[in-house]
C-alpha cells in the first residue's frame, strides 16, 4: 500500500505543481473536473436510497460514482457552474450557489414526492456546499496573485501535514485517538502531522518567494495542520457513517479524489481568508 501511495504521489505531484503554476483556464478546468469527480464520489457513498445490511459498518450495496441518480447529476452540474462562475467574479460565484439551491428545490417540487424530497434536497446541498463551495476556493486562492504562490503554500503544506501524519502513524503510532471515526488515527501520527505542517508553511513561504513576514505567518502555521486534521476526520466521519472504506478507487493507493481533497477542502479557504483578512 505504501509503495503504491508513493508511486501515485510521484506521478501526481508534478501534475498538481504544473497546473498551479500555469493557472488560467486550464487550471480552472482541472479544478472543475476534480471537484465533480469528488462530489460524485460523495453522492455515490452517501446516497440515501442505498440499503444498509445488518452490520452497521458494512454497506450491502454501493452505487458506482459514474452511475449517479438524477439529483446527484444536478449536484454535479451545480459544482461545474460554481467553478465556471468564478471567472466572472465573486458575485457570480455566490449567485451560482443560490441558483444551485433553488434549482434543486425546483426539481424536487416537480418530482412531487414529499417522502424523499427533503431528504434528497439536504443530500444534494450537502455535497454541493461541502465539495463545490469549499473546493472552489482553490480557484479563488490561485487568483489572489499572478503566480499561484499562495495556492502552492496551501496545497503542499497540507500534503506535507497529511503525509507526515500517515508515515509517523504507520511507523511509530501506538495511541489510537479516534477509533469510532478513523481507527488508524494515532496521537503520534497527529503530532507528526501538526509539526510538519507548521514547518511546511514557513518552508513554502521561502521556497515560493512569498516573503511574508514570519511573525504574521505563525497563526496560519498553527491553524493549517490542525484544520487539515479536522478535514481528514470530517471525511472519515462521512465514510464511516456511509459504511464505505474509500469513496472510490480512482487514485491507486489513496482511494478516491474526495479522499485526497478531504483536508484541502478546508485548508484552502483558511489560507484564502487569512491572506485577505490578515496579510493584506
């Protein structure tokens, strides 16, 4: 498993780096594709029509991510619309979210099934806001500067924290801290992730040439690995509740796109608003 994870990372990291550096339409399109795959994985794992068997942690049937129900397709289209709207501006982006909420309601009203209407509306809006709204900050953050340095800091500091937590936890982890949500999460691995993430923020500040004042970055360096940890646990909570181990098998050794986005969905908005409110 570790060798497979490393091989995938070796192939994927240069692609992520290149996309952030290039930016523009190519980057926005790539973000849209990744987020749509992630939200379809979310809908497949959490589809309320799926039946749970007698064991609370094992799902009897799991709908493939590539065969979504119509409400999930509406949710996927809403995510694409939100990312595309960012090219026009912040107001258009928030308007796309409002439209997604309204269109989902309209579809369910026209379907006229009160027994499943509220359930499906909450299901779709949860996916659109969790993956689409949070994830579209990847574009907002990239657009903060002309070279994508803040996006590089956010993404690769998160990668560093997640990787350190995994490696340290697998190597020396003994104290399990969240067995009900993430059975493999250890205190040792968590500390390793927090320390590495803290250091990575300052390292990437220097590597990218951002040259932000180190004193100003201390709150971000403290918050980012912790927020990454919370984001990871949040997705684990979703998966445990849905009775699935991974959201898909699209990324060898890592699971699905949502399994790789879990922390980034939260650290990217953190960095974006930190820069807006604290640095600028």
